[in-house]
């Protein structure tokens, strides 16, 4: 099989939540370059429309507020009104909250878990008919959850609900994958490390300094993220079920504590 067909997304329809910026935009741009028609959904309408215009005619902007289940169902209904089938769903939209342990508020739990955990579940549930309609034994539909390496190991910041939510996303994906595979729908996840975004300002604004803590020696690039998502969304990833693909330059699994590093 030729590489072009192995990684092609030609003729496929995808929805990417949080697709107007950051990791979502990186994935959208990659999908479009490989032939997909992509819907990007975001809360900020103007920013979403601007991104769609920049990415070209195969990118369609949709407004979505995924902080409530009602908003999730509204987005699903919008997609179903536009498309009979859906080949790829990327659950990327997310939020974070940081506060001292003794001051961390309940709001910081509810807002983060509503967007990071509840929304992906209920959106996948609501779009199940469209994903199932597109699925074939030799060309399954795909659901890709965007987790984080912060769901694999702790980081130094007091982002309690965020880190817990991303661990939950990984485990939720595995349970969902076990159910959806019977319908020829393959679920998997990506655990990104440091990629420049509004959420990860350290990687965006201090890339050189941040790179010192990454074994690969740099922060992630747009094509690193796009490549991982294209792999999972395309024929190349059809047999990858329930896997969390870590894309972090080696931080989660090859970083050595300072006490183990040789001098100099």
C-alpha cells in the first residue's frame, strides 16, 4: 500500500472541537491538507470564523459552548443537520484552572470537568448515529480524545482538576473504545506535551527556556501534532484501538530526575 493512501483523509468529514486555535487548529490544518472537509467548533465565533477563512473552503466554522450538555447537544444537532455521516470526531476542547491547594474552589472543578470530561462523552454519544453510519469494517470511523501528559504523570503546577480530568479522559476513552469497536468505530487518544497555545503560555512565550526540560530539546511543532492525529484518523491507525499516543518529545517516559543525570 502506498503511503499516500495509507495516510489519506480524502473524502472524509471531520469535526474538531476547540478547532480555532492551538492544538485543534494544528489538527484541522493537517486534516485539510490530507483531503478532509473539516468543521471546527469553538465558543468565540469571530475567532472561529477567522480561522476557517484562513484554512480555506474545506474548513467550516461552527459556534459551540461545550460547558453544558445542552450546548453539546446543540452542536451535535448542527452537525447532523449538515451531514448524514461523520468520519472523524476529535474531542479537543478543554479548559484548565490553577489555584493553591488550600484555596482551590469548587468552580475550578466543575468548569474543568464539564468541558474536559463530560462534553467529550456526551458529544460522542450524541454523534454516535452519524459515526456509525459512516463506519465500515474496512474503513472504521474514528473518535480521537485529546488528553495530556499531565494525565500520565503530575506536573509542578497546582492545576488539580485539570490533571485529574486528563487522566479521566484517557480512561474514559478506553471504556468508550471497548463499546464503540463493535460498531466499527475506533476510539483512541493523544497525550500532548508542550505545544505553543493560549493554554500553554510557557511553550508559546518561552519556548527556548521550556525546551531545556524536554529530552527532544524543543517544544512541539504544528506538524508533530498534525502527524499524530492524521495517523490515528487515517487508514494507518485503523488497528490502533484504545491507545493513548504520547506526543511530548520524551517528557513523560524518558525524562530522568536530576539526581540520575551525569554531572555537566
